[in-house]
C-alpha cells in the first residue's frame, strides 16, 4: 500500500486548505483512512478518520472546522480544513488500515501545513 499526501502550504489564520491522500494497493472504500499530525519534537496525534462504512470521527480540537471525505473513483481521501489556527501548524500524515489485515497499516510521507498569525 502506498499513500501520497499533498495540499499542504502556508495560510493565514482563518484560512482554509484541502489536503489530499491518494492511495494505491488498497481501496479507500475498503479501509479505515485517517489523518494525523505531528509537530516536530512532539507525538503524532489523531486528527480524523473515515471508516469503510463512511463513519467519521474527529479530534475535539478540529471538530466543526475540519471535514474528512473520500472519492472512491479517485481512490483518494481529503481533509478540508477551515478556520485554521496557528496551533494547527504541523506535518499532516495520512494513514490506511485496510479491512484486509494482511496489508497492514501504512503511512504517507506527510505534508506541511503552516498557519501564520
């Protein structure tokens, strides 16, 4: 399984960005797909997941501001981020946990989001 994350960048407080995670080797509709983030020197933290059945979950810190979705035809998962805050600054990683457990858990390479105040 390979994951290619993109869409990060520099944005001012209150701005928006959309992250993308293109998957190969598994179907996003047959996996729990997630977004995590990490500030250098700190632990990686959960942001959001979407299950194979479409159930979504969010960290309290992003609830109401971030939306996870997927496009099965493009085999891609998105994270729409709005009302961005400086504390959202981090490297964002996508994650795949296929229903086929033999494929294991995979991580993308990360994309940097910087929110300036």
